[in-house]
């Protein structure tokens, strides 16, 4: 296991889419200087500055953003660009970092989070899709499966290339079509089964794993469908909607 702290790895015993759990970003103080990494087309209103990857091509940028072509309106707030290595900031230059739907894209999550902690005083918010979402759609720009263990304060990740997920690429492409036609209901109505958001106030452990069961959300998040929703579903099916 690695503890990532202040940019140093120490041996020890942690569609570019809009944020799914904005209500979990609730510890930003009035005078905090906030950095947002990879804002895409939907920058957070509280962010003071932004860090964007210098994409090789326009098409690469669009692919990494999930097909979104619109540019963000930063309202004059500064945007910094980097090559995917070290962040171009001083230690503790920011009080809080927002990083939504980025960690699954980076080739080296350990180094990336080390940089995030280095510039952020160890406070921020992280959000990402879970392996359940990737099981359905398996976007090729997503390089890692990610899951936070709240009991142990550990972020676990598994690089996709170390699995056999690519053998089911035809199935994923099939499900991509369902998204294109607007059938994202299962994810939209069961966000906790497909996405996770973590607000943290100190650096946490990051651990590479090969155990897929450690990357699954809790079964307790599966809720019974309410009677009214069952009725509406039956009605819509009967009407062919």
C-alpha cells in the first residue's frame, strides 16, 4: 500500500459529465481558494482557478469529455494547462480541490493524487464512476476502476488493462447506443450504484487491488422500487412510452 502525502509516495501498512453529488461539496469555507481539475464544460461556481490537460487534438479533448463539444464559460477565472505530469502550482497553493470524473482517466492515480494533495492542503472532493457503470458501458478513455473504502480511508483502483473487460467490448458498444437514444434511466435513478463522491479533509491511502469485489458498491444501496414508480412504469410500458 502507498500513502500519498505532499507529493511523496511512502511505503506503508488510498461523457465528461456534470457532478452527480454536488450536495457533498459542503466544506468550502468563505475565504478558501479553490482549484478545480478537469472542469470540462461545467465548471463549479465556487472554483477560483482551473487546471486542464493540454490535449493533443480537439478530437481527443471531445472524447475525454464524453462527446461534449461546448467550451466552458470560466467568467474570467484563470485556467492553467499542464501535460499530465506535475501540477504547475506551489505546495499548499490552494485550500480545496474539486476533481470530478477525472481520476478514472489518469494513467497513474498514485502520482496524480500525490500532486492533488500537494497543492490542496489535503482537502477536497473526488467523484468518479464505479465498476458497475463501466461494466455496462466500458468507455475506452476510462483507464481505471475506482472505489473508496470509507472504513479504512483507502481509495482502491484497478487498471482496466489488467482485466479482461475488453473481451466484452461489443456488449459495451451495444449499451453505448442505449445512451445515445436517451436510455440512461437506470443510472440516473440509482446514482449510488453507479457513481461515488468523496469529500475529504486530509490525505488518504491509495491502494492498487486485483480483487473486483472490493470495487463494488454496497448492496444496501439497492432500494425497493416504490409503488408509485412501479405503477408509472407499468403505465408507460402499457402506453408504449
